[in-house]
């Protein structure tokens, strides 16, 4: 294992130092792995991630151990990566993407990576490391919690293995007009998994497990990128796909996704990102930044499973969705229950008042469809209109002016501001050596805009309170020389 000094990047020629960066690697679930399994497994996980990081960064890289579950890689020749986002995203996949197997257990590390500027000295790097707390909840050490954690981890590992083996797929299901079922609002892509050569099944339980473990975001990146590729090859359809509320953070993976969408505006206009309510949303400022970035390239936003979570009003005010999909349980409870019907009616009216187009999920029979219409729903989804299918739909995007073709409802000034912030990420080439200097020399107004945004695009939900992190937030996507 190669150990080095924090200041090692200043010992060589100036060109090498200028082309060096620090990668701060944080294992967010280090303490939970130690509590659910044992300290020896957590230590093995840390050692394996050290080796993966050095392998990814190259022979000239060095590693600095800071604390349990936290280390810094000094990486030279960073210009081989197109931009900061691709560097961080590639490092995250290479270091934390595969399971670690030890003593009969298989686990995944929840890794976050920050790219620090190349001109930091020892005190600065340690300061950044100290200010970057792990994104964890308090660890419970009772037997029931440990059993649930290990069960969730087994499901997550099986899902990642299925992805590597090509056993994950996406099924189609339409959202249809209540009185004219042939009219399709858009089609949702639902994740399916086939394990041990069995039939494709819903991956819902695995998704919930990965949500609880804090491992869901990379799976959501994969799903959205897969749908983008499908939209490019099938220009006649509109598609929605789910992401977890825990993924509504503008990290480097989403920056790369948005770069693809900006290059393909026709694809972006036909993509609806559905944020599920099965987990708690991040703080409102972080969610707004994420949503504004997607809307700036033309995507639509939907709230999925609305009413199932604890933050209905927060979901609507934070996401400002174009579509609100009422969780199926409310329709099912309303079938033979007057109180349930009253709740469904109130929820539909509330969603219509604060959100966009309302969709009722879980419509399985004609009486279900009639009930949904009675409470004011126009668009319906469920087995009545077709079970999830792997067959590609034949019909085109809807011609309804309130459907897929409707313009995004984001505030224009917010979208323009986001486009301004992303210009350097998606346009001209900027050398690594000049990223920091050019940003310092920019206008005070642009710097204030970066400060007000308040968050570093890194997947770590920490406020930007100092100049280098602010400059990173503004220049995160800048092209290397």
C-alpha cells in the first residue's frame, strides 16, 4: 500500500502539480458495517477500497489515511478525464461499485467522493476532510436492527450482481385517459429482476432495501441512463422512470446525465423523472437544485406513490411536479369504504391544487376506473390497461396539449440561471490549471449565484461555506485540458 504526504503533489515539476487533484473518499456506512457485522469486516472493506482507489488512479497515485472510513487519494495526470464530473463518477463506480466478499459475507460500501482543487496544502486538505461528515443516521446495535441490515444488504448485493450479469430489465406500462383508454399520457418503465434464470419479477423489495442502506443512487443513475438510450432509438414515445427521493441530489452522476440530455433536447422533452415518496426527501434547497437542473434541459417531474410517505406537502412544494401519481393503496381502500373514498377525494383535490396532472395508480377493474373518475382523476394506471410488459409500445406520444408535449412548468428565471451555471460544464474547454484562477476572476454576481446555490455537486449534502467549495460548485463540470 503506497502512503504519501499530502504535499507530495508539489514535489515534482510544476506541470505535474498543476495536473493533480485530491480525491476525498468517504465510506458513509463504515460504522453500520462494523455494527451489523463486525469491526474486522469494516476494516477489510476499507482496505479493499484503498486498493481499488489506487488501481483507478494509476501507479503514480498516493493515499493518505485520515480516519476510519475516510481517506484521500493524490491523483496525478487527471487530464485523462473529460471533466470533473466524469472523474468523480468514474471513481465512485470503480471504488464502490462492486460487492466486497469476506468470511462468507458480501457487502457494498456507500461511497461518496469529493474532488478537491490541486493547490491545497496539508492544513487545507485536513480541514476539508474534517468538514465533510458522513451521511449516516444514528447506528442501532440491537439484534433486530442487525438482522434487518444484513437482510437488506443481501438483497442489494443480489441486485448489483444481477445488473452485472445482465439480469435487470425494464418493463412498460401505460398511463391512459379515463374515458378514452387509447389515449396514452406516457409510459412508465418499471425495474424488473431475474435471479437464477427465473422469470422477471418486480424489483420493488430490492429497491426499498437499497434505499434503507443509502445505496440507491447509482441504481437510479443506471435506470435513467438506460431510458435515455431507449428514447434516442425510439423517437415516437414518451417515458417516465422512477428514482428514489434519496437520489434527488445533484451529484456528479446526475451532472453527467444532464450533459447527455442537453446534447439531446428531443430526448429530454420526452423524459419524465418520477420521484418516489417511499423515502424522505433531502433538504428543500438540495431538491430544488436537482429539479431546476433537470428542468433546465427540458425534463418533466412527477411525484410517484403520492400520499404513501410522510411529506406530501413538502414533496409538492419542493418538486413542483408536472404530474402527481396517487399511491394505489388509497384507491384500494376506497373500494368499499366511505372514509377511504373521502380520503381519496381529498388527496386528488389537494394534488390537483398544488401539483400538476393527477394520475391514480392501482386501477385493476372497471369499478376502480369509475371510482377514480368520480373523485376527479382523468389519467389512470394499472392492470386494467395492461400488465407491465417487455414488449416495446407501438403508439406515439400523446397529442393532448396537457400531456407529454406540454412545456415544463419551471420558473423561467430559475431555468435560465441554471443554464448559465452549467455553461462551462457543457460548452468550451477549460484547462485544469486555469479552473480556479478563471473562476476567481469572474464577476461578483456569478460568484454570489454560486454561493446562494449553497451546495457542492458531489453527493455530499454539505453547505458551501468557503471559497474553494463554492468555486467547485460553479466549475464542477469544467473540461480538463
